[in-house]
């Protein structure tokens, strides 16, 4: 009975993750440049989808309409001014003029900029609580630059929405965010990402040993680091909607692999046929413009998935191939947070520390999750072969459903 209770907990986790993460991860960025005379320039970049959730009047309206309808711009500016504030002595610094458009690296994001004036003698604080009312897991990354040029990055989440720029904080900012700051951000990235957690869970269901699982997780982190660096350095600028959708597809493919590895040859052929037909249909839909996905990216993922699934019945130890699955799909997952780091405009001398610390945090966060969940899964799956296969398939069912739901809900925007 204990095994079945654990399995029910697994099903509940996947179901809650699907409900909480139906949309792409809710994130935003901002840049705060303090100037002489109590002046400051603010630039905020947010996802259009998040704005639609927070402002019902935007429902069904494309981002391109923002430049044509002043009423939409006023509604958005009013929301941003209420939720992204610089205060002096507890009083909100007064905006100067109307906000203006600001460029964004991602066309699915909207950028707005404005200037404010604060009393010089008062202590300053940044208060950011945007979108928490519609997305409690919203993550905001802010870059703050002082009058002397010192820079610091700060994460704002639910329960931590105020950052005081006291003299002590300013002196710490002179050195900028350090390795430990980004390491914490990497851990938060894994801990708060339902899709990453479900992907790890799908990989863990078939792990033969802790060493093998650790190798798979490390392969994921290596690939994650490569594409994160490419995104932050501006070498590649992928569309966030496409990346988030492909993350969902990667989860579904790994769940299907769990079914294939615990099934007979005939069932495996059926899974391969169903996967091929589904990917072909998705590729055609993408080519016709019905999905927010580049056709070539979807085709590439599909060819890899089909070739990999075809190899499963031809090798003596198919579990060892999972490193390649983790690596290839880690390349996709790595782009998931690259846009956020790229948007805040890190100083070039800080990029290396940011990438190193963030990726170390991702690796540590994943290994911590493995250390906690893997023994529980091993206890759950320590059964007769037939029972073990059934439990793996039952556990993979909600993971497959979550992956497909994320893929479709994020692609059909």
C-alpha cells in the first residue's frame, strides 16, 4: 500500500504542475539607472501573455496593436507604474512625462521606459510586485545601476518584492552580484520551474543507479549551459514561446520513451508510429502557421526523437542512451531562461560569473532533487518486473499528459 500511496503522490505532483504551469514561465525584467539630481530612468520588459492575464481588456489583442491604440498603451502604463516603483523615504518617486516604447530582444515581450524624480535626501527603495496577482510564481530580474556606475542584479519573487538601496547596500553593489548570487538564482530556476522538475522526474523513473542518474542530470546541465551562454551572449536569440513549447514536447517524448522501454516489440512499434504521425501533423501545422514554432526546429526535434526511439530495441542497455536524450533536450531547456538574463544587459565583465554561478546552481539544484526523490522512487519500483513495468507506465501517464498540454497550450498562442 505504501508504494501505491507514493504513486498517487507522483500523479498529484504532475497534475498540479500541469495546472500551475499551463502557460510559459511568467518572467519579467527591468533596468533602473540612477542619475544625478534625484533622477532615474526605468525600463521594464514583460511578456505580452502576462499582460493579457493581468489586464482583461488585452485579451485577444496582438502585441502589434499597442502602437495603434493609445488606450491600450495607457492601460499598460498605468499597470506598470503601479507595480514597478522607485520610492524615496516611503513616497513613490513622481514620473516625468509619459512612458515610451522600449526595444525588446523577444517579440513576445513588450518594453516600456519612463523617468522619475526623487527627493535627493531620502533613502531609496525599489518595489516590484507585478503579475503576482495572476501568477504567484512570477519571477522578476532587475538590474540596478547607481550614480557612481555600480551595478547589482536582484531577483524579486512573491514575499520578496522590496529592495532598499541603503548606503550599506550601495557599497555591496559596487562589487556587483557575485558568484553566490547567481548560484542561488540557478537553484531557484530549477526549484520554481514545474516543467524542469517534471522532466527530471520522467528521467528518474528508469534510473538504474544513482551514478547513472547523476550522469544523466550532468549531461542535461552541460547542454543547458551551452545554450544558456549562446542566448545570453546574443549568438542565438530564440523565440520564448517556441522554446517553452519545445520544453513541453521534450517532456512528452521522454514519457513515451518510458512506455517504449517497458513494453514489448509490438507496442514499441505502435508507439513509434504514433509519435511519427503526431510529429508529422505538428510539423504540417507549423508550416501552415497554426503553431508558434519554427518548422525546422520542430522537424529537427522530431527526426531526433524518431531515430532515438528506433534505437531502443537495438541496443543491449537502452538506459545508457538516456544521457543523449538529456543532453539534446537540455539544449532546448537552456534557452528557457537565457532571454531573461540577456534582457537585463549584464556588463560584459560580469557575464562569465553570471553564467558560471547560474549553471552551478542549476546542477546543485538538480542533484539535490535527485538525492531526495531517487531513493523514494527506488523503493516504489522495487517490485516484481511486471509490477515495476506497470508502475513506471502509470507514473509516466500524467507526465505524458503534462508534456502534451504544455506543448499545445504554449504553441497555440
